[in-house]
């Protein structure tokens, strides 16, 4: 029976997709070492992204939190997954599950049922507060269709790190808290850092680090416009990723002056809790970032973005973008 269970629980925007793709891509090599990366529990929808297919999101969601009336259903689901995992891992000594959805567990009863008889090690990467807020905001605009400015988003953004850590410290036999700072990761690589932290072999190969880039600058402004016009889709979000990967200013964070950065950090106790876990934390600096509708570059960038989206005729024909293409600079407030 497998005795060691590694739970990679995130957090969001800390290279989780790269880790999940790597583990799935070397599943056979790990199996030969007695390490089981189950080929089940992933997103099986036809339009699912590769990392979501490789991750164990369905297992995590079934063992997550919800109304009390769902407790029995969650327990039954956990028992079902436990049986399938045991069958898949008969010859192994270590089981590895990876999903950001594990971090949403509020009631650990179902997860305890899943992990019964295992020594559980949770591995979690954490970002500095403002860095995390900026990345989370860009992801919401990109993948969820958020239509709001960063400061409006930040007012409702409260990761409650102390509470999160306390829950997982109580649940797991051991927690590995790692700071997601590329200058501190092993060889600057989150995949290598995760493998070293979890004590797993490194088989080399592609790290998938360029996937799921954040949107910034004019590309973020374009997506905000599309969201406001009701044109958000995951297909559009994915179509913007090559553009973001090609230009650093299309990945830059929302620009924030130093004084405002200090005010935002002072409004949360997140960084104090983070330093208690990992020691000194280098503060991210967004002062050199970009704004989504910055003149004069936005109009020219918008033309190029629209030209790259030939597969979205409905978007290009929408009155908002049609006017922009015909009239040049768009009437968008700074």
C-alpha cells in the first residue's frame, strides 16, 4: 500500500501548469521508480487545456467544500476516488496529486477520507502580496471575463494567508511552504524546485514555462474592452497567449506608483504572515509596469491585436472594434 502522498496545492499563478504538465509527461518514468502520478481526475472536456487535463482537478473538487447537505456526497466521492487511486497505484510507494483546487478545501472531512492511511505532504508556493494580487487580477480578466480596474479588484482581494496556512498545517503531516520568487527557486525553475522539495527524480525535458502568460499593457486593455462588450471566451483568452508571449510589455503588470504600492500592502497582513513562513520576502515593484489604455501606443497596438485575430470575425465586426479600426485612436478613457 502507498504510504506517502504528495499534494501539490498551488497556489494559483505559481507555475502550477508547468509542474502538472511535467509530471504527466513523465508518468511512465515515475512509475518505474514506484512513484504514481495517476492518469485520472483531469478535465476531460474536449476544449480543456493540456495542464487541466494533466491536473487532478476533479478529485480536488469532489473533496472540496460546500453546503453541509453535500457532506455525504463528498464523502462518497472521496471513497470512490480512494478506491480508484489504490487500484492505479498497487505497485507504488509514493502517490502524487496536483491541483490548485485543493487549496479551496474548507471542510477537510472528505479529503481526510481520501488520504486515510497515508503520510500527507502538502507542497504550496506563495507569492508576495502585491505580486499575487496583480497576477490574480490579470488572470480574472483573461480567463473569467472580469470587467473592472485593478484597484476595484484589489479591494475585494483578501487571500487570508494566516487562516489558509493554519488549516493546512492542521491537516497535513508536513507542509512545504515555498516562496514563488524566481531568484530563489532552484535554478530559477519552479518545476525543478518542486521536484527537489518533494524529493522526486528530475528526468529533464521541457519545463512548459511559457504557457499561460499573464496579460498586460495594451493586450490587457483589449481584453477588458472585449469583456465589457460581452465577448469573453476561453477561446479568445487562449488566442491572446501567443501575443503575450511575444512581447514583454504585453505581460507587464498594471503600473502602480511606489506610494500607492505601500498603501495597498499596509491594508493587508499577508506579507507579515508570509515572512513568518519563508523568511525575508522581496517586494515586487510595479512602478515600471504599464497601463491598459496608455497613449499613444494603445491605438497602434489595438490595430495589430485585431489583425492577429482573424479567426474571430464576430469580435472584429463588433461596433466597438469596428469603430476603432476605422477611426484610429479609440475613445477609451486613460
